[in-house]
């Protein structure tokens, strides 16, 4: 992170990666220390202090996984089950973080958000 901040970036978009999720506390500390605008894939980052997140609901995906496990336990062949992609995405905006960064989030964007953390 130190090397990337020498070029004075304004924002950070965090890719989806299990390793990055494991180190979310360190990432969020660096984002806050360097006052970077931040966009994440998982809502947990926005809940923990990131500016915003946009991505498929992990909770909905886990529920859908339970459906497939149920089908397999009832005798369905895994190779015959359909491959699915998420169809519902959620936008979470953290207004506390926006205020700390001196940002004003436009009302139309707040209206579109699935959750606004105040």
C-alpha cells in the first residue's frame, strides 16, 4: 500500500479476492489513513468503514447454494443442475465515511442505494 500511495491516488477499487477479504481490516485502515475514496465488492467493507460497495448479495448466494445442496442430497446429479449467475445486486453507501472525507453524495445516488449507513 505504501508504494501505491507515493503516486498520490485519489481512489481505490478493491477486487474480489479471498486474500483481500481476509485482510479487510488492514485495507480499511490504509484507506482511512490515506483518505482514499473506496469502492468494494462486498457490503461488509462498506459496513466496516469503506465508502461504498456494489455487488451481488453474499447472503442471497449462500441461500441459493443451500437450494443446490438440497437438490443433490435428494438425488439430483450435480452435472445436471443449471449454472446460475447472480441477478440481484446491492449498493451500500457509508455516509459516515463520506462525511469524514468531506464528500457530499448526490441525493439521486442515495435514493438508488439499497442501504445507506448513517
